[in-house]
């Protein structure tokens, strides 16, 4: 009970901390004149992934690489199979061809790059630099393509920044919001990891399994909230764009930063099983989306069912 409560409080603090940090960062970007497009693309993109970022960095620095890597791989799997599957069951998901050709392609490439770099059995600082250079190249490509031509993805990123209300106005309150958000993220991360490790020990399962499932779903709650709300409002392109962007930031950004701080050895089960599920999920999603530029309810149900099978295999087989 103690560990479950710690996990739940940690998730709540991570969600609140991420929201507070985003609002402070957006307010700061407006004060210094950053465009809504760039704010939405970078700040909101990183902000919704901030729980994964803090948890993975915390786990890496505390010599818990299985949780650090499992959190990211599990989040990417859950984002596609669980969150997009759920959203498509709520309402069929349409996608803009321009965003699919860029973001969808980068998701598949990032997943494949992870597999290639993980072949050595660990992600070192050289691998981390490759990830971070790849993220920088993606951001430059995305910003240029969306600012030079009128495409819906650019409108989406700008709207993400413009829709944020109740922002702090003075530099003092902006600074306090950023610091408070970071504090909540750090505190929530500690509680979540404490609860996750305790649950793993109590259940007699490896930390990797908990990282790939409980921790991954917990840190993905901001993405789930944004995507489900977008689906309920029939803004399917926002839901799909949010998930594709999150998966790109997770692999290229968060693993890149984590591995820079501390080299990350790979758990055997991730090399044998989970990394292939991550890549396969991305490829299947692209296949579904390319056929008619939409994700139907039947396809969403297939994704959801696949996630159930994945979780079952995680606890039974491994």
C-alpha cells in the first residue's frame, strides 16, 4: 500500500509539475518575443515529455538504467498502442500528409536508430551525441518546413502555445513557476521511483518490467490527457501530432540527455523483445495511417488489444 501510494502521488506531482513548468516557460518565451510556432514546437513538445525526462535522468544518475531506458521504450510503446488506440476508439484519427511524411518517418528512423546504437549492449556518450544531433536536425527541419509554407502542423504547434491561459505575467512569477514546476517534477520523480522499485520487489518482478509498464504509463499521462481531450473535441490531428512528437523527443532528446550524464547499459529483455515492439508499433501505425490517412476504430481496437497482449507478455513471459 505504501509503495502504491508513493507511485500515485509521484505521478500526480509529475503531471502538475510538467503543467506548471510549461506555463512558466511559455510566459517567458512570450516576454522575450519567441514565435508561437517555435514555442509550441520546442517548449510544449519538451514540456509534455518533462515527466519522462526527469524520471529517466533521476534513474540514470542513481544507477538504475533499467528504469531509465525502460521508461522511454515503454512510453513510446504505450503512446502508440495504448493512447492512440484509445483515441481512435473514441473517434477515427485523421492525419495531415505533410506531418505524416516528416514526423511519422522520423519516429520510425529514431526507433531504428535506437536498435542500431543499442547493439553494443549500452548507450554511451557518443551514442547520446548522435541522438541529440538528430533531435536538433529534426527541430530545424520542422521549424523551417512549417514557417515557410502554410501547413496544418504549423497551425497546430502555434495553437498549442496560444491556447495556454492563466500564464504568470511578471518575471518574478515566471521564475517562481519554473522553479516550482521543476521542484514538483523532481519530488514526483523520487516518489514515483521509490514506489516503482518497492512494487517491483514486492511482486518479485524485474525493475525493467515495472519501468516498461507502470512507470512508462505514469509518465505518459500528460500525453494521454492532451490526446484524449483532442479526440473528444474531434481534433484528431492534434492527438496524432502530439504522440508522434512525444516519441521523437523521448528517444532523441531524453535518452540523449540521460546517456550524456550516465552511460546506460541495456537490459537483455529490451534487446530481445521491447525494442522490436517499439519499432514494430511505429511501423504498424504508419501502415495504418498511410492507408487513407486515418486511424479507424477497428485499427484503434487492434492497437489497444496489442497493448494488452504486450503487458501480459511482459509480466508472464519475462
